[in-house]
C-alpha cells in the first residue's frame, strides 16, 4: 500500500511495576496499520494484546518507543482528548453508562466533546441504533438490555463520534454464545464499509471472514503475522502451533 | 370496568378501619415512636409548662426584640429632675421596665485625662479625698491600641487596664496615633490619644474614690444594679439598640429551632463542598494534593467533634481575629505567585498547542487565573471580616469536621464506580473533569445518597453540641429554660421530640429521593 499508515507503532516497550516485581508487558512492538485495514490480534492471556490496544488511545502509557495515530505522536504534549475522539473503543465489559438510557449513552459524548445540539445528536443516535439493529431500545437502560444488545449500543456509542479507527478489546468474550453472532454481524458490516479496525478476539470465524491481517502475540512480542488463511492453516512458529492446538482442542 | 369496581370496593371500607389496617401493617417500633410523639404533642396543647417550653425553645420572637436591648433613657425622677439611665433591658411587666445598669467595678483615671471634677462632700482645692463620692468628666484617654473595628477601640492604658471605648463617644477627627496612621497591634506598638466628647454621658464617670495620688484616681463605680422605672416616666429615648448577636448577648441572635436548622443546612452545604474537593484530592495522583487531603481527613476524623468545635470557636477564632489580617497580604501574594507559576508551567508544557489549538493552550492558564483570584478574594474576605460572630464559628467548626467525614464518603463513592466507566468516558474523548461531571459523579451520587442523608441527620443532631459555644440553638434554649424555671423534664422532652420529628421526616425524605433516583434493575 502506498498510503501513509494511520497507526504507526515503533519499538514500543511497556513495563508494569507491581509490588512483586516488574513485568515486561510489551517488548519492542512495531506495527503499522493502513486506512481500511482490519487487523485481528490473537494470543494467550497475558500476552500483551489488550495492553497494546490500550496504548493506542493512551488508556495505558508506554515507557519507550513511539506511537503515531493519524499524524499525531502520542507524547505528553499531545492533546490526547482530540486523539481519543478519533479513535473509538469497544470494551469487553461494554462499560455502558448505567445511569443513562441507550440513547443518552450515544448522545452524551457527542454533545460534550463534539458540541452537537441535542437534536442533531439524537438523530445520529437513532440512525446508529437502527444500524446495529435495535432501534426500539432507545429508551431502555443498560440494565434492561441483554449482553449482546449492550455491546451493540457500545459500538453505536463509539461510532457516534465518527472515528477514523475502531478498537475492539475482546468484544464477544463476555457474551453468551447465542449473542456472539449479533455483535459479530455488526462488526462485519463495519469492516465491509471500510472502517479501520483493530480487534483483539479469538473469533476465528470473524478473522477468516473480515481480517486483512492476523497478528499473533505472545509474552509481549509480535511472534507472527500474515493473512488469516495461511496463518491458521500453516503456522510457521512453534508457539503459534501450540496456541492453535489449544484453541482447536475444545 | 373491573378497575372501577375494585376502587369502589376499597372506598367502601370505613375510614377508621382503613387507618386501623394501615397501622396494623406498621412495624411495632414505628407505633411506639408515633405514640410517644403523640403524647408529647398532646402535652403541648394541654400543659402550660410544656407549651411555654415549646415556645421558648422554638423561639418566640417577642423574647428577642425586647429583652437584652441596650438602652439609654432620660427619666423623670420623683422630684422632677431628669436623670440618665443606661443599661440593658432585662424585663418588662406592664408599665414597669427592669434595666440592669452597666457593671464596671473599678476604673483608674489619670489626672491628665480629667476635664472637670466634683466631689461630695466638697473638698478643698480640686482634689477629692479617698472615700468621697466623685463625678468627673473625662476629656481624653490614651494607651496602646490593640483592636479596632467599625464601632469601637480596645486599648491598654498605661496603668495596664484594658478599656473599650465606643467610637461614637470619641471626637474621631482629633484622634492622634503614634506612629502616624498606625493599625491596632497586640504588641503595643501603636499608641493612640482619643479626645472624648464632653456631651456624651459615657464620658462622665461617677463613683467612690478608692485611691488618690499625684498621678490619678482609682474609682469604684456603682456596681451594676437593677433599676425599675416606669415607662410613663421616660422623657426621651436616647438610645435603643436591639440586642446584637454576641456571646454575652444571646437573645440578639435568631435562636431556637430556626437557628438549629439554619446552622445545619449552611454547615452541611459547606461540608459537601469541602468534602467533595477533599475526596477528589484523596483519589488524586498528585502526591501534594493526596497527602494534604489525607492529613486533613485523618486529623479531623481522629479528633472529637466537640474538641474541634472548641478549638475553632476559641483558638482559631482568636488567631483569625488578631493575627490573620496581618498575615493575609503575604498569603495573598504567595497564592498569586503560586498561580502564576502554575500558569507559566502549563503554558510551557503546552506551548506546542498555541498555534494548532489556542483553546487548549489558554484554558489551563485561564483556570489558574480564576482559581488564584478566587482564593485571593476568599483570603481577603476572611481578613476583612476576621471578627467572626459565634454563629459563623459554629458553622465553620461543623463544616470542617463533617467535610472530613464526607471526604471519605465521596472517595468511597467515586471509587465504587468501576474503572471501566472512566476509561469508557475518556476513550470517547472526554476530559477528566468532563468524565467526572457527566459519568462518575452522577453515579457516585446515587451510591452516596443514603449515607449522605445519614450524615445530614447526624449533623442536625450534632448542632446540639454548639451549646458549648453558647450558640442559642434549641439545646441551649432548653438549658436556659431549665435554668430559668427549674423544670428539667419539660424542656428536654420537648427538644427530644423536636429533634426526633426532624430526623424522622428527613429519613423519609431521603428514602423518597433515593426511590426517585433509582435506576431500573
């Protein structure tokens, strides 16, 4: 691709300092994501996938290296709120605001951050709720929604900011099996529309159907990457093989 | 159709039976409380003593306007001469008025200060022997000025006596200060000479000479006595000053149940502000903010409320009055400097943003300027009004104590909201303060509302402690009533019932608000 990468990660290191010692969470991670790409990150738990994702919108800080998102370097001088408004994030636990209805969840940041009028924000919210397939749930509180519906509201909430990049941090792992599909369908639609997406997920089906690239991380490093078909059928490294065999066993 | 039938059926039950059904559903403790309150309230209607206690405690405004006013009357005596009576109005029954005259046992007057002097029996020359009765007009008074406000000077004379001089009795335009224009100073570095107005009755001193020597006289003024005068004998009212709120003049304050509620509401509002700020500081990652808040919370929680109240009312109050006004300019300068440093540091950190995003560059600087100005104004306000009245001292004491309790409450409430909420809000591009304002605090408020209501109820009850600083709230009024009448049951049962009514009403109110704010489950 001749285009400039929209996310550029260069030799990023990250340490977690705990009372028991120091954990090297990211080791010299370098990664470039181009506009329109759908990148799926897989790997065993504790491999640093979520940490990497959270570094991209500075929910975590990193110790060395450089991350440039949409032309803005994430250092102390960066206006991080501006970067975050361009980078949508979907969490494993949905993190919907429980004191707001689905509609208010989607409208709040539009009004506070994007300074849209109440009417304009509500219009966008209704469109997005229709897009994720739950237009009738606008006035429901998160506690009145199923897990799948909550996650779809969370996706709509992130999309309402009209981000250039969407980050998904294990969006389906807190869901009951029968709800996973409704969330993945929304994500597939999004991928088809050309959204740049970084997805931490173990949904092989989604990776096969939508991912332009799959990245395998282990112990804080990027071990292997490539297109999903070759990576899943013909892994080159032992670590990837071991990981795949564990997943496929059950 | 069926609904209306249903309603008609319920309406058909006799009213009394409905009430009986409701009562039967109440828990037994509620019945005991309601029955107890009913007995007390019945007593208010039937027993005159209970009714008097209720009126006295909840405050009869008539008590505050006539009693304890400072008055000066010109009164016609039996022989037709007119004499001046000055004192405190302490009672009135029909035409008869009781006035307690000023009580000052001895006063030392230097000869240099005396304008005219006369004694009985008349003495040779212009000297008055020990034991004679003297009337003198004082021309001036001098000494070290230690305090001054709009109405009075307080000074220490060369004989070491503290004297208070009201400004209206002084020829204020002829006051001499050495050094020139000096301010009151507890160390005695500001000397003043106050020329007194000869026509002012306060400057005529009469009494018995106890000592007389070359330098001056020690005079025993007539000790305070209660004069009974007839209203019809009053020729003119020279001065009638309704009682002012002061420690030695309690009835001047609005008192009773209103004072209790007023103090509780104002102190709690202040405590919520203090608690919120301190609570946010307690979760701050800035070590200075965190440690400052922790010291405040731990100290105030570890010291009994009563001790804090006494400290604020006596120690802190005296310091604020005597020392703080001198320190204030330095403090203001310090705050201004600090705000400037913060603004400059912020500007340096964000200098890159100046061209791309001027708003992000200016916002922290404007915030620092506003905060600095506000703090300087608060210090100035405190310095200008450093002689706090008792009610302010009470409110301040309660507020800083409960601020510490509420800080922990708010901290726990905010921390009970999962980290994910803050992350979700920040990931949408909200700033920390926006996330707090729109996401965290609305949720934390629902969590802390029930304990917050409990704290308010606790504070309402703790206003009773203000009786130790002689604030005439309900408890103090009850104690005064008990002392006046030698009745102890009536006043204390009355305030008990009143406190109970207020707290029960409040807990019902808190529960109602809680239900309204509850989210669907």
